[in-house]
């Protein structure tokens, strides 16, 4: 695999980062997962907007404009001979001395990688994480920060309990999201809802697209409401995944519902 590192295309085995890079030592940085089809990155403006919002929160300087990212994406896709791809943009604050405060100015490290686009995942069976809570009051809940260990621990728990994913409650006990996706629920009243950002939901790019294109509410959702829903599904930049069971109990009839089936096909065909 070849990747983009600070302006150059290099082979992965030749890429080198400083051991003092704050992305490595402190998780000080951001990332975006971007879907590419036929050599075209999807929803790139939305990804850049979220990246800029996260950078403002972290006080992390970004290159001006978007020409740098257009160039990096095109170069990585071409170097790897990929048209359809799952890409990752990673930006750390770059090297720094010991301690929490960064150098001023800093020199960010920018990496873009690309791999084959994975197949659309099948229906998900999830558990509600018992050992991890989403901190909705943290500014980091609103950006794709490199420090993802809460999600990693919840995913370990899901694996140990025989599930595909874990749903994260916030500190008030309301649903926030899964370890890698936003949550949508079609209630027993037929209304589509998703947890609000104020409950700790990440501002997902596909989540925003669903909210723009459909009649849907952003509101607090309790586990009991999810368990009595007609259907539920998970969304991220790469896919839409029906959620058919939680903690061993079926959602609706335990099969992908009509809305999640349609949205999953649209995501697969995009």
C-alpha cells in the first residue's frame, strides 16, 4: 500500500513518524473516514466541515482551502490503483516536547491512506455497553478525535458478549450512538428519530444527510424506546446497517425493516 504523508506519496513500509508525534503520544489529532466511488470522494465538503469544526475545538491548524486534500486523495487513489475505496485522513498536531501544551507554532502531520471498499455489512446484533459511557458534555463528543479508546473498550465488550457492535449510553442513561455509527430508530408511532448531538451523538456526515432528506426528529431516546421500536439502523460514512437485535432481544420482528433496507441499498449503490 502507498500513502500520502506530509505532501509525498510513500510506500507504507517506508513511512516514518516522529516518536515525539503528539498523535502517537497523546492522541492529539483528528481523523475522517471517507468513501470514494469511481475515484470520487463522497460528501467531501461535509467531511471537511466536520474536520474544521474539530480543528477549532482542538485549536489545531489546518492547511488553507481544500486543494491540498483534493490532491492527496487523487494521488493516493492513483498510486494504489483504486476507484472504490475506504479512505482515512489523519491529522495530528505533529511532534512536540514532553508535557501537555504543544509547541507554538506546531507542524501538523497529515496522512491519507486508502484500502478496498468493504462489502456492505449484514444486519447487526448489538449490546448496550455496560462498562463505557459517552460523555456528552465533553467537546470531544463533537469531533472525530484520535483518542478512541472508549469505543475500543466497548467493541471488546460486544465481542465478548457475542455481538457485532455496542451501543453507548451517555452519562444520563440515554442512547448516544454505537462504537462506529449513528443510531436511528423508527418508533412504534412510525416516527423516525435519532439522538441529538447534545446527548453525545457524533455529528455524522450520513446522519446529517438522512436528517436533511427525511422527516426525522432529534430527541433523547431511552433503551426501552429502542426495544419497542418498529425498526432501527446504524449509519456511518461507509454504510447503512439494519439493527435487528439488542441484548439478545429482537427489534421489531427481528428482521431488517423497510426503511433500513431501502437506505442500505441506496448506500450500496451510491
